[in-house]
C-alpha cells in the first residue's frame, strides 16, 4: 500500500492503521 509516496506493508497497515498518514 502506498500513502503519500510511502510504501507500507499491508500487514503493518492492518495491524496499525494509524501509520497511514
């Protein structure tokens, strides 16, 4: 998943949605 040009692992996004800025 890409948020603001930052690539975040889907697993991390599921466990920590707050990381998605």
